[in-house]
């Protein structure tokens, strides 16, 4: 995917009312990303945690914060959780 194509894709994703994306920070520094996609009554959650922050409860904290932002708890049996391991944030 070329730069322009990626930019168009990203603009579309960011404009979607069914998707919310957040950057998680700790002490003012980015430590991960978290998002939800709403599909009818179901949520799909996805999050990433910077390698140097893994194993410290950051993932759990950002998922809890996302659930609060979503406006209601997301029961585990209604959420498809997708934790991906990715490199450090740019």
C-alpha cells in the first residue's frame, strides 16, 4: 500500500462513527494504543502495548479505560478480544 492510499484509508478509519482509537500515555509518553469497533450491539477491542511497557499492567489499564469511554461495560462474552504484539510506537 502506497503512502497516499494509506492516508486515504486512515482518514476513512478515523472518520468512522463506529470506530474509536486512542493513544495511551503514561507520564506524558505514549505507551500503547487501544480501539473499539462497534458492530451492532457487539464491540471488538484491539490494543497494543509498547515492548518496554509490557508486563506492567498497561494493557489491562488501557482496556478498562476504553470500556469507561465506551459508556458501558463490555461483557467478556460480547467482546472479541484481539491483543496484538507490535513494535514500539513511532
